[in-house]
C-alpha cells in the first residue's frame, strides 16, 4: 500500500483530535481510512495532504459562512438529546411526587 499514516500521526499532522477526525470522516469531509490489518487502520498521506491543502484557512475571530452554519447545526443537534433526557427525568419526578388518584 502507498504511504499510510496511523491515527497518532494524523492527529499530530492535522492538529485534530481523534473524535474530530472521526466526525469529519463520517460527514464525508475527511479522507476515508483504509484497513491495514485486523484492527489496524491508516490513511493515505497523499489524500490527507490534498485535504489539508483544500481546507480553508480560518483566522482567529473570523469564520467562513460554511463553518458558522456547521457549528450552529452541530450545537443545535447535540443539545436535543440532552433536552429530551431532562424532560423525561422531570416528567418521572413529577409523576412520582404527584400520583394520580
């Protein structure tokens, strides 16, 4: 296989955490991993290099429209399960406190 790099090297090379890499890969934005063996995976260096070159540079204090939309959508979708769990817990607490006769 061509020049493959493992997750530890990818994290150092891109500056991203493993969960960020997984999230971007899941969205189809980051290059796909390749199976190297039983549990070993790696990424082609040439694909990661192309991804890094195509990635928009973001300066401190400014974000592109696309990145702002992604951040808004992601924060909204990640808070929905928490709100549902809180509502469920509150409902059960109130149900236990005030049983219907």
